[in-house]
């Protein structure tokens, strides 16, 4: 009797949820589940809850051989040792090597990577990159930018994630865009970072300040409560023609176009993929072509303009699908 095909167990561990899936080589999610991080949970509690959902996934596989386990996590990660360094959403796990902890506990090889890097790999293998290959335009270099609560990035070139000397490359959200002394402060401590100008958190902060300053906004709707304003509220108001909301969105467009033009010059991608909730808002307003146009206008050469800018095809699953790809690459098997 032939052996069932192998599967990868993939985790995407964020500040709120632990999401785990069983994924086959074709990128199909066969099973998935999630568990909330315990509010205020210490290191032991967080690790125990996450390990339990991994164990459930492995148990579900039954006769399907588990090729390996991979974890996508927000924040700096040493890809070789699987050690987390000051993860902003999971500070209790600073210094923890998930690889060293879970390989003996789970009985399978474990890989760990930054979530944006792995989302880039997922899009390359199973999302926008696969669609480009189907059209006969296989991408050589894909840059992925998640524009959500924060802004993270990942670069895949020749099918491999570009990690840098210590696995910490492509922190695109922390390139400084605004050098003014009063530029918005970023959570990293610097001022004027792309994340401080164009993330969902930044959009909400800018809008709340505008409401508190008594500038008119449809976006307060019936409540009139400044603290109720979110980035989603801003995009909704912009779609209804609110001038202030539209001016805030235009600031996001300008900041992203500057940051992405820098990306063109740094990595020379032929495919740029934008993901995250802010991207959904921009795409809903039809603004991705405008960002593309601004990038083209600022590119240093005609050759740099030979790229496509698209929205993510995988959505929230990109990190898990990238983690699964990391497993296949780690064992030397082409997905």
C-alpha cells in the first residue's frame, strides 16, 4: 500500500493569535485551528498553549507523514537557531529558541522565521508568484510588504529569502522617510519611519488627533468619539468623500510610494506584493495604480520601472504557507 504524501505543520504566531495549519505540497490547507494568546500570559503559559495546538495538528495528521514544523513569528529571529530577539508582540519570549525547545518535545524538525519574510516566501511559492509563473512571467525577485498594525517586509530572490548577516534584513517599515525633528515617533524609537507614517496604527493616530483638533470628519459618524476612530474608519470615510479622511489617505500613499521607490533601488524587484489591512483599504479605493505611478515617476532609470505592483493573493494565510515552504526547502523537496 503506498505511503500517504507528506505534509508540513505551519504556525503563524502573532500578538493576539496562534494559528496553525497542516499544509500539503500543493499549498492546500488541510486542517487549521487557532488559539488566543492568554492576556498577560508569561513565557511558560504562552509556550504551553502554542505547543498544545501544534500537538493537535500533528495528531490530526495521523498516517500522513509530518515532514517538519515551521513557525512564522513577528519580530527579529535568528533563522539558524530559531531564537527570538525582542519580539514586539511577544516580549515574554525574548531569547527563547523555539527550535531547541520544540524539536525534542514534538519529535520533528523545527524551523523558525520572521513572519514577513515567510509571507514573502508564501506569496512567491503559492500566491502572486505562482500566478506570475502561470502567465509565463516567473519573478526573479519578489518584495513583499505587509501594511497592517505595523509594517514589515520580506525579499525572495531566486526562490530564496534574503536574510542578511543575522537573519534581520528587509525591515522596510523602519526606513526613515521623514527627517524632520517633529516627525511622528515610531515604536522602534526613531522618528519618521515608514511604519510611523503609513501603518494602520499611524493612520488611526493621525485621524484621532485631527478629530480632537475639531477638524470636521464624517469618519466620527454618529459617535463623535475620537478614540473610536480606526484606520478602517478612515478608509470608509474616504470612500464617502470626507476631505480630511482623503487627505490622510493621500499622506499614506505618498509615504508608501517613497518607501517603495527606495525598495526598487535597493532590491530591483520585478514583483512587489502588498498585504495587510491597510492594503485592503487602499485597494478598495483603487489607489494601487497611483502608488505604482508615483514609484515609476521617481525611479532612477527606465530599467527600474520594469516591475508589477499587486495586492496579496493569500491574505492572512501567507505566513503559514511561507512556513510550509520553509519546511519543504529545509528537507530539500520542491513544493
